[in-house]
C-alpha cells in the first residue's frame, strides 16, 4: 500500500487551529491586530490559554506535537523504492508515528517519538545504509 499525499495536506492534518495560528494568519494577510471590543478580539479565556503556552506560536506547535515528539525527514536514494518497508518498520517501532511518503521530494516526512529515533535508524540501515533519518525543527515556517 502506497502512502502518497501532498506536504500541505500532511501539515494541515496535524495543525490545530487556535489563537496563535489565527494571529499568524492575520499578520500574513497584512491585517492589523483586533482591538478590545472588536468582534474578532479574543475572549479572556482564549487569551489566558495562549499566554500560558510556551511563548506564542512555537509553544502552540510544541504542544500540538507533544513534548516527546519531533518532526523527522527520511531521505536517501532508495527511499522511493523501499517506502513500504520503511513505513512498516516505523509503525512497528512507534505505533503513534505519523509519517508519509511524498513523491515530489522522494522523502518520508512525519512526526515520531524522539525516543524511537535510534531504533528507527537501525531498521533503516538494515533496509539500505544510504537512508538517513534526521530530526527537524518543530517550526512550521
């Protein structure tokens, strides 16, 4: 079974809409921040919850991934040919992993438990020594 989807769809699946993503989207559109009393101004509860998260957007992303998870990129010359074996090995090691093959980049990208990285690397080496797995920044930018 092939797991192919666009990278944008993959990111959208994992995203949770909240105060900080909405603020970021508004800034990207070039809109000014809402003022108290405006219809789109966050209520007190949403504002408190956002302030309690770790420093804004990066905290929201960290929370959505979980404190012991990270993004991973698996690359190499034979990833496309071995994608089924790789995806099966990852799901066997980390049952909560969310990874997928992206045909455009010929890479497997997703979210894994940080503690499973070394075991995943060992399994990848058994499949093909040229395949690498690297943890990436949690930022969506």
